[in-house]
C-alpha cells in the first residue's frame, strides 16, 4: 500500500511540475533553501528577496537533512520525490495499528482512505512543503500514544519542533494528551513534552526575528504574498481583528472544511481525545485573514490528516465495534473517500489531459536552456522552479525581486492560477519598459519571451534541443 501510494504521489507531483504548473512560491523557495544547505551556508532565497535569510521567515532546520541527497541529485525533483516518500511512509504506522486493534480489513480500508484523503492529495499536488516531514512523525507519535506507549509518543513528537515554528503548539497538545492518558503516576513525559512545545516555539520566533531583515516586528507583521495579491491585509498579528470579523461574517467555507475533515471518519474521530491534537492547526486556520487557509486546497490540511485518521482508529477501538458494525463504518468511510476523490488532485491521474504533451513544453525547455548556470534571472511564477536549482532566480514583476537581472524569462500565456504578481496588461508594459532599459529579446516563441541584459555575453548559443545537463 505504501509503495503504491508513493508511486501515485511521485507521478502526480512530477507530472504537475513538468507541465509548468508548479510555483516559485513555494517550490522554488524550498529548492533554494536546500541548495543553500548543500553549498554549506545558511539558507537564503532570492525568490523571497535579494539574499533573503530564510531563517527569518520560517524555522525549518529539518530541511538541512536533504542537503546530502541534493549533493548527489541537484534537482528540484529531489524535493518532490522526498515528499512523496515521507507521506507514503506515514500510512505504515496507522495501518499496522489498525490491523492490531481492529483486524486486517480495517487496516486495508483505513490505510487506503488515509492515503487517498483529500488533505493528502491537496498537499502532494501543491509543490513541496516542510510539513511533509511532520506527517510521518505525527503518524508514529499518535500510533504510539493510541497504543499506550507514552514515552515513544513523546520521542516521536519532539522532532516536530525542527519542522516549523507552528508545530510547537501541536507538540504541546500531544504532551497534554500524553499526560492525560498517563494518569497520576505517569504524567512526567507528557508534562515535559507539553512544556517543550511552547518554549521551543517562543525561542524559534525570537530567532526568526533576529534573522529577519526588519527584526522581530518585521517577522510578525510580514505579509503573505498570496494574501497580499488577493487584496487582504496580510498575515501576522496586525490582521487579527480583521480575521475575527471576517470569520464571523463569512464562515461557510470554514464550516465546509471542518465537515470534510471529519466526514471520511463518519465523525467517529470525535470519540477520541487524539482529535484534540488537531485543535492548534485548525484554530490558526480559522483565525487567518488569508482565504486560502480556510478551504481545502493547497497544503494546509496536510498535518491534520494523520491526526484525524489516528482518531478514527482510536475511536473505533474505544467504541468496541463488533464485526458487522465495524464493516458498516469501514464501508461508509470508503464511500465518502471515493465520493470526494474526483474533486481533488489525485483524480488527475485518471484524466487523459494529464498525460497529453503540450507542444509548448519543448519550447519552454529550449528557451530556458539558453540561460547559463549561475546567472541572475527574473522569471514568471511557473518558470522559477525550473531554474531554481541552477541559477539565482526571482519572480518577474515582484517588488522584492533582485533588480537588473542578467536574464528575464516570461511565460506570457501563463495560466490564471499562476499569474502573479502581474496582470497580462501589466506584464506587457513591464516587457516594453525592459526593452527601453537595455534588455534585448533573445528568444520569443509560443508565448515564451527571453530577454538578456545589454552588455552580457551570451554564453549559451541557441541549441537545437535541450542543453545536455539542463534541468528544466
């Protein structure tokens, strides 16, 4: 089961990337982070800004473990394959626990429903995210907790503090449930874990403030680029009042997401105290001012799915479900999963359009291959990930991008979901201004435009095909 899911996740994410449907935010950023670690220095991301220290954006030192692998395979695809492996591996503890507690039929159904769940599918399909490391850690920790192995649950939970600063509250919730399950004589591991979570989160935020170019206030008040593009007031504490007000006025999408989180479990997860561990991840999404946090897209539900399905196993076990009733619950869970499946990205594997070769793709490879390794580039949002592993790339038209790059690569026919930060009209004006500033058009074919700054030697003459060794 884990092997089949790994294959499905890998094929889906690689195919999305190869069709120019991945994003500079976030895939391009994470490639630059891992590349920095592999080159032996603290992570910077040109996509976030010129020499922007990523440890001033999010505390995710776990990404450094990918550096040795990146040295062996310096490609953006490494991140996508790694994410697929991590998420697929998380099915193992949950399915084995279900088999021990409920039998082989439950293991097969619950493992499959988890692996095909909408939160997992949305996360796999949206680039790469450091939360991929949290998914197996959560699965192993909650399995140990559900089986009464409290110290093991704490040991699996503590590495979550290296995944991202927001995991501190999740670790605290795990610690509190450990203390609750441990009873009066065995609360020490839980209380220590519960204390470590918030303490580590506070230290991480203070460290983020020390790295951020505008200090702690800059970190707290920093805007989410997506929210900014949508016209929202941005992330951070400054938008909290707006968040609460907007949440009270437009709760429909949030309620839908909450229902969809629990629907695959037929709401049996509500019977388990393990579901309390999902509260920190759910509450910050409901309080956010960024509409994408409320819905079912992107990667935001990724760390919630192991918690929900662990609560399902625990809830069924607590219920003491007999065979006939258990099979009804399993059939219902499978039915809900199958009903939701066509509405989420894993269904793309069955869509013939996913496998058609767009005639523009070979053109994109030829155009990008003309940019030499190590060059400074501004590129469209969907082209950035294809350059991030061999150039210094930033987003074309974004105010925080490095000015006066050596090259500009633009996809003028970019899909609406990827057209950020410029509208089509703004992009045409910007290209015209670039020509006035001394950039010359090196290639223009099938909607792809490549400009080179005047005075730069074209070290990569026009090839007849993809340049050997290129990683488009």
